[in-house]
C-alpha cells in the first residue's frame, strides 16, 4: 500500500473507518474508484474506542429490528437495494436476539476490517487527519466524537456552526399516539399560531408525577462522558435534576402554566408540559425542557404519567452524552455536501443520522452522491417517502432546534388511504417506500 497520502492516484478520500466510512469506501471501490481511506486507530484512540478494528460498535451490539413493518427493518431493506456491504457481514456475525439483528461485536468488526483490507481499490492510511485540504472530493465520516485538529478544521470551513458539546436530549413522541381529549393546542397568552401542544396537570397529577420523577432510576454515564468531565448546563438541565431542587421548581421552569387556559376546565393548569413540533408535517413532538438521563424504561413509565401521554409512542428517548454534529439544516444540501463546497461531503452521525444502521445508510448515500459529482452527473436524494430520503430531508430541512434523528415511521408521509391497524399501515408504508426506492435507482442508472 502507498504510504503517501498526498499523491494524486486517488479519486476520492474517505475520513473515518466507522460504519459510514466503510460503507462509503466499499461501495465506491466496487464502482472502480481508487479510494484513500483514513483511520486514526491505533495511532490515536478516542475515549470511547477500544480496539483497532473498523466499524467498532460501542454502545450496543443490536442493529435493531429486522421485520419490514418496522422503521429499522425498512431502513435495512432499502440499504440492501442501495448495495450495502455491511449488512451481509452483519448476517455472518449474527447472534440470537429474537426479531432483532444483533451481532458479535468483535467478529463484526473483524469481518468488516478484513473486507476493507481485501479490497484492491482501497488504500488504507492508519493516521490522524488534521486538515480537509484535498485535490479530490472528501467524505468526512469521523463520527460523533470528532475532536482535535480535525474538529477545528471543520469549524473553520463551516464558519464555526459545527457543534461539539455535552448534550442532554429530550424525548420525542408520535402525534398519533397522543390523547387529544386532554392535549390542547395553544401558545402562551394567545400569541402566535398555537405552535405548541399542551399537556395540563392538576395539582394531584403533578405531585404524583414529581414524586415518580424523584424516585426514577438514572442511567450511568458512559466512560467517555466521565472522562470528558460532564457538566450540567443550566440551559439544558435534566428534568430529574430540576425536580430535585424543589417541588415547584419545574412549575416555575419548563412546566410553568402561565398564559394558558385548559379548555376542559376553563382555568389555568396547576402545571403544564409543552410539546413542540419536530418536523413540518407535525407528526413528531418534542417534550420541551425534558432533557433527561433516566433509564429508557423509566422514561416510558414516568413520562406516560403526563396527561395526554398515557399511551405515547416514544420514537426517541432522552440521552445525555458528548455529541459532535453539524448544524446540517444550515450547512448541508440534499447531496450531503457543504453548500459552500460541493467537493466536501459529510456522512454518518456527524450529520445528525442517529444510530448504527442510519450511519451506514448515510455513508451509502454520500458515496452515491460523491460518485455522481465525480462523473458530472446530477444527483437528487431518494424520495421523501423512503426512509433514507426522509432522513436526508430531516437533516437538511429548516429546523431551529435541530437534533440527531434515527429511523422512525413518524418522518414518512402519510398514506392516501390509512389502514386503522398499525401493523397493516406500517407494512403499506414500507411497501410504498421500497417501490419508490426501486424507481429512484432505476432512474439513476
């Protein structure tokens, strides 16, 4: 292998050999391109990574559900159509996990590493990258722990808009799972266009909720977060920490009821949780002020005590961790390239694709986009009624409160005819998505 990363024998450079980078590099190499793949391990490890292999899974060995009528199953089906190399490898490393695709983490990483090293069109450089300067297109797939000189280089080319901080993320629920007999739309003092949904507490409900929140079990911080010195910022304080400061602290904070009137009673609620729309279609709602580090099961139990959320479907639970990601709605276009530099592409979790398979899918899409750019062809992302297209649309659509998002049925457009049964509805959405993806691929040939 060549040891000179500055020679002119490459068609494209891929930074990072995680899931996104490996998918991108393998697909591009399969198309006949000469790919330079850079991985800083074992020269330098992030606080979270432990072995020198590629596509290292850190938090879990689960790649989520396989069945087609699930969001993650649909995503995998689309990735197979897109030419994923990692999914067949995952099948080889599979371990029993019911209806989910789970893998032996070490075996999965070993097999991915072998596949990359065996590809003659990939030249591997085990070194830290400190600059984005390149004579050929670059795909940045360095993940949510991007740091050091490369992080500074990204901040430089993005005008300082890239984010790197400890984050406390609030849960998201689906609109269709809300009890609208209790939830009402209104903005405080009638200002605006009723941009928020409101979940009103009476005194007894609030006191029971506060007690449950105080007693709920918290998740331990990851080692990387402990090493980095986690700090709770006042602006994103976990709701359970706020509850611990006094019974009424939440009522004078994010649960303040002022300026609102419960239409069921005609009076101001004792306390009130506001839900903010997470997308333009108003199918997903964020629990405002509910950043949390509770265990996921505890979040489901306690937050379902909020009036109107008794049967809420949580498509993302709150988490607290160090997170590095771009303000993609401002910076990226549908090709996953910087709006200011069409030769600089981003893929994986650094773009706001949340999850292992989502990250890999992002790598596949960035590879196709970069391939089109290299050959002077126009490129549009997959249609919005596919899971891949919906995720691209989410990370590139205007969003003042942008946070990473994983695959979920709530970001897909509704069906013209909507079956009442959820399984039937989700299967119909999945079938539509696969047909749409096949049409998109045929048009791109």
